[in-house]
C-alpha cells in the first residue's frame, strides 16, 4: 500500500468536510462564550471529537487536548492550535447564524479557528493509518483575556510528553481575500502590557486653582511626556507604542477641580529588554513629574503577552508548503504588526508558526475588521483553513521524521 498522502487528496478531503465545518462554525457563532467561560463550547467540541472517534482530555479549565495517533508507528508529534473564546460585543449582523447572546460575539474569528481545527481533526482521523507520528490538537480557551489561555495550556502539559517538533496556529485576516494566506518569519507581533495610572491631586473650586492641586493639568503633562519615551528614548528602528485609551476624573464639574484622574492604556514593543526598560522609565517619569507638580501618581502595569516570534526556518518552510498547496498567487508575506496574541507564549517554548487566513469578500460586503460588531467571514475560508493546516501537519510529520 502507498502510504504517501497527496495534496490533491487533502484538498479533496477539505472540500468534502466544508459542510460539516460550516455547520460547526455557525453553531459556535450563534453560541459564543467569553474567555475562561467556554463550558458549552468545550462540551460541543468534545461531542464532535466523540463522533470522530478521537480521544481527548479536558485541560486548562475549559480547553481540550486531543490526539490522532498515526498507524505507522512512533514518529514526531506536530501540534495545532485553535482558540475558542469570544468577545464582549453585541453583534449587529442579521445573518441566520448571528449571535443569540446579547453582549457576546465571535468578533475575532475564533469560531472559524475552532471549526477549522475540527475539520483538520476529521481529515487526520481519516488518514491516521498512513501517518507516522502524532497530531495533537489544542483547543485553547481565553486568548482574549490576561493571563492568556496559552499559559494555562502550557501549565497543564500541552507541550510535553512529548514536546512537539512544531506547532502551527492560524488567525482570520479581513484585509486578505478568502483563499489566500499570509506568513511572516521571525518577530511578527508585539508584546502587550496594560497600564493603569492614577494621578492624585487636591480638589477645589475651578476659579481658585491656587488653592488646589489640579490632577487634570498634571495628567495633561504626563500624557505628553510619556509619548517622549517613544519618540525620544526608544531606538527609532525599534517599533514601540504607548496609548492611553481611557481617561476619566474622579469627580469634577465645570467649576470643580477633581481630586484624581484615572487612566487606562496599553504599551507594546518588539523587544523584551526594552520592554523591561520602558516599565522602569514609566514608573520614574510618572512619580517624579507628579511629585514635582504637587501631586502623586500610582502606576500599575499588568504584564501581558510577550512578542510573537515565528521560527524562521519553520515559517519559511510552511510558506513554501502553502505555495505548493494553494499556489503562489495565494500566499503573501505579511508586515510586522503591533497587535498582540497569546500564541506568543508557545513561540518562546518550541518552533512555532502563526499565519493568517484570508476571509474577505468585497463583492458580498464581507469587509469588516475583527473586534467590530459587523465582523463576518466568507465561509469558504474553512476549506482553506482546514486543508492547509492538515497539509502542514502531514508534511511536517514527514519532514521532522527524517531529521
């Protein structure tokens, strides 16, 4: 018997599994659950795996780890990850599969990631007797919320016994047409830290500022000065950004100076050493400047995800394999981006590749970005997503097994 699995066979299997993947995606889209609350989602994934005859275990609270064991004996392990949580957004789409839950929506495509991964599981199960090695499936909770479900998966042993030779993850990408995928070798996405700053002054009458310590004026100076940490202290060749997206006073009115101002923001960079340095410089700046103006400041930094670094060799290999599977016109090189992703934690443990899946269809008006209340996808992306990820797993088992 010829044990080799051709790309034509995988592409055909992905086309055959598209209706089931679409059904799964629509069920998940209609029934979204927030980070670390994905109990129904976990149960649904478990039922699908039961139907496929694939063994699994529940880990990381609401996550699942499943494995397809190849029938040709021991070999390498290749891991595939799909995140399963939704966002606190009320959907405005009117499709029949729109979210049934007010205030919760799959606005970042994790329903697509999960349905695609279930599709891959089905393909792998159908060819398992011709595989040499193991394909591990990581259905991961809580990507959208610190500390990130990836940390829980790693804590619970998702990357050991044995350590996979490679890990692949994909993410929907609205700027990219359906049928296309994108890769970026090396550093790809930024670290993400949450900033919570309280500026304390002394309230008073707006017409008598000399009898008060105005925290709003102190805040105005701080926000401007903090931007100089980026424009004048950061190496211009190193991407970094600090943004305050929320500023509110504790009290205050047209003629009332408040006692305090609260700010919330984000800090992102692509260098771990400079990330640590920025943390320290921020603390020194805000406390020193506030004190010099008669007030005080307290800064809390919630340490978030690290930068995401795609293994260069693995990612270039994966891009070549995608070119072979989908055609050169359907594979693009991506720019660096300053968004964050907890898949980054995995990339600091083993060779990993995180790539983008096109979902756009301008003719049908499917153009909305992720994290918006009108986000949707051209569901043909499920065929591309399942087919390519299955092909990468199959080819990596062969490739890693020869090293």
